[in-house]
C-alpha cells in the first residue's frame, strides 16, 4: 500500500492538526510507513487522537497522600494537575487559569493549600473552584469560574487521567487490574527512586519494543536471569520448562488466593494484566533472585511471580513480591520521547539498597532505549521500508499497531 501522508488543515499555531482525516496506510502484518514515525503532522495527530482521547498514567497514590499533595502530567500542549482535595478525593484540572490562561505551577509535584495564579493572583481551591479574584469589580461572581476539570481514576495505587471531553469507560481496566494489584498495596508504598531518560525515538518505537520479547534473549541478560523470554501476549512459542513453571505457579497462587487470571487486550482494548512465573530460584526480579526489600502489602510469601501491567499508549509496570516498577512515556516530538521509571517499596521498608533495587530494570531499560534509538535511526533514514512482523513472536506488535490505527477510524 502507498505511504499516504496524513491530511488535515495547514499549520496554524500550537493547536495544528487538531482535525485529521487519515493516517499513513499500513499493510497488515507489517510495520508502519516511515511517515507514521517521523512526520511532525502525524505526531501532532497522535497527540490529538491517541493521547488526548484515552486514559494516561499520571502517577501513584502514594505521591498524593494528604490534602494539597499534587502532581502534574504533561502531554503535548496540555498540562494536567492531579491533587488530593480537602475532601480526601482526587481531583484533576487543566493547568489553565480561568482568567487569561496562565499556568498555575511550573513544578512537577508539591503540596499547596490553594493554587494561586502567579499572573494576577486568582486563587483556586484544590477542587478547582475559584475562591477569590482580586480587583474584578463589584458583582463579579466567583462561582461562575473554575479550573477546567479532567477525568481522573485511582486504581489500587495507580492514578490515571483522561483529557477527553467524553472519557472512554475505564471500568474494564479497573476490574482486571484491581483484584490482581490489590495484594501488593501500592497505595501504602513509597517511591524509593526515580530514573529519567530522554530517548531519541518516536513513542511508537518504544511501545513496539515493549510488546515483543523477540529481542530479549540477545539483548537482556539481566532480565532473562529471572524471567523467561516467553509470556508476552501473542507469542506463540512453547517451552516445556516455562509451561511447567507456569502451571505450578498458578496452582500455588490459587491455593493462596492470589489472583492470576490473564486479561490481555480484550476485544482490542488498551490494557493487559497478567501474573507470570519467574525462573526457579528467583523470587523477584533481582540479579541474584533474592528480595531487595520487605514484602509489599499482604504478600506474606515471596512467590508472587511478576504481575505485568500494560496501559496503552504510555505505561507498563511490573509488581513483584518486594518492589514494583512503573514506566511512563511522554512524547516530546516525532523523534523524541521522555521516560520516567519509578521504583516503589513498602513505606516502612527502612533503608534499601538502591543499586540492588534498580539493577535489573535500570539495565533492561537502558538496553531497550539503545535498541529503540538504533531502530529509529534506521526508520528515519533513506533506506527504510516497512518490514514484515513475525507471526510467531510479534503478534502483540501487530495488535498494538491495529489498536493505534483504530484511533483514526
């Protein structure tokens, strides 16, 4: 099929390509045409159709423990504030003053009694309502002005926002994730450390890399110490050792009442939840297989496998018996993506060896970013042509690309 350029209006300021009618055409079973990865107009359309229209991972409940605690989520031209209100509930607002549009904060996170616009000092409560507006004359009604609300959802310690005017239903994801993540009790955890990366690759390149383990055996020696390079949704390979380990693990988890049902992109949905076994001798994703922190939540035994969570387009996470790690993508431009990894342990864990805690996922992530940068450099070059996806090990990449294309239908 032809490499058809995305069509839409001419560029006109920061909201360019807000209306689009098509996306570069793709032959099913093949990677996307070059323009889908490199064209700035396609990138702008991605922000409007894919990112602004769905649920995005914002952060962690433990970052928002008390009234006034807030964090921000930036995507494209939008910034969302998520804050714990005085009523104990989470509220999310566009970071746009209702007066003349100023941003309220430049901080990534913090704690406030109220949000005060730095431009003209309009003051907003944590629920977004306007408390006061100086020098607006007699009869000005503060009740008629507030911060524009954003949909927010809290699921067992993870926080999601959706900037769309009509957010899609999140109940299926909550039903799949909630029971399986609940034993880890991430709401009672603490963020021990964060890692930040700027990757010279389109965001879809990073998601594609995450959606297959074709590359794992040759690229991830630390990851494959504890993990089988199997279990990715759509990977058709069989391995007697993996199959036996999976059967034994599911039987043990069932006896303990630990949920382990796999829910992988049902009916083409945007999420996956699956608890997978670790290799013999490993009770967590560490270099030596031993726990690097006290058990999370109510996991009184080390054998919890690795609970894997994927939320398209921007997050994946692994929750082990002793720690969890979340990965969040933020698209910067067509060829640049920011990544944040957060490592969570029990809030009362005491001192933790950060090098041991981060060893597997620091190494694996940095290996992945190097692979993605190499892939993107080739994709952006004159010699790139779409390539065939393996039906044996890359079916999940195909499923992701089909999900991506449906956003433009």
